[in-house]
């Protein structure tokens, strides 16, 4: 097996540090640790700055670095927005949703084994971040319960936004999402709601 280059070693460490940083921020916003993870963030930032100024010879290494750099930037924006909201006493992207968004629906015929976890609807997910976070948490809890992998929040938010945008362009006033467990499997469905009122 060929020996790893400096950039490859740094990229492995950087990916691991970014994962750790994401976990530490999640714990901070959940109130499980008292201080934001400045040390880990500084370490990740320093490595990214060093390699963004230097030359990365291999195409695959350069591509991997750019992916990590772009992910770090989008997470930094999210965390900084959440920090501002926390300091201003507003609910931010990591705030726990109000329980009233949950509307248990009756299972359809043929879904005897179906348990509806959450039904919620959106007009603009970007402006309804608390509801989006609630939907994400419900879906990820259901996925963990079913033994499925958890999806990162930013990917989930992009998926929901694109579905809402697509269905609203097709004439739906609101877009409803439903999380259910059927025979131990997670069902995540979306449908447009015609003529919903503001």
C-alpha cells in the first residue's frame, strides 16, 4: 500500500476534526457543554487556511479539500447564525420546536402496522427553521429507531427546500411532509396541498 502524502494525512485528520467539531457544536447548542468549541474550530480553520494558500497537486486531493472547505464554510454560517440568535435571545436553527406542530394523522387502510410520527407543512422552509428542525429531529429519530443512517441537517434542509419549491411552482399553496414507521421501516412522504389558506 503506498504511503500517504502530507496532504492526504492532513485531509484525513481534517475530516475527523470537522466531524468532531460538528458533534461539539451540536452538544453546545443542546446545552450539554457550556462553551462553544473554539479550540477545535481554530484547529480546523488553521489547517484549511494553510492548504488554501498552498499547492495541492493531485486532482482528487484538491477536490476532496474543496468539498471539506465548502462544508466547513456552510456549517460556520449556520453556527454563527445560531450563536447570534442565542445571544439575542431568539430561537435559532438549533432551537427545539414547539410541540404543537405535531398533528397525528390516522393511518390509511392497509397501514395497520403504521405509526405516524409527525405531519407538518411548509410555505418557505428558510423562514420556518424551527418547524424544519422539528421535522429533521423526528425523521432522524425514526431512522435511528429503524437502524438507518442519519443524514446531515444541511443536506436534509436542501432536500426539503427543493421539494417545497418544486411543488409550489406546480401550484401548491403549502407542502406537507409526513414521517411514519410502517412495519419497522421509515416512510417519509411529501405532497402538495391545494388551496391552503395563509
